[in-house]
């Protein structure tokens, strides 16, 4: 997430030369990613959707987001 990012609430994921954004409320993905990497990002997203909502709100208030654990 970026401090001054635009709505709707979303996060960015990068993998090599690939980059996607994922909307937090809907899970809509924009961009291109290798299939296996995309599967992992979406699995992580499903596990941490509420944490992502909270972090978006913190960033919107110019506060530091909480750390979200990576997929194990």
C-alpha cells in the first residue's frame, strides 16, 4: 500500500517484472502475474482481508500500517 494512493482500497503485489493490484473489498485483480504466484497472492489476501482493510484505514490517516504475516 502507498500512503497517498487512490480509492478503491487496494494493495499492490510485485513478482519479478510483473505487478498487480487487488481490490480489498472485491478481490478484483488488475495487471498480469504468473498463475502460481497469483494463486499465492489470492490465498494470502483471503486469509488477511480484514488486516488489509485496517491497514488501508491507517494509511488513509497517515499512520503506519501493521505488519501482515506472509503466507507460510
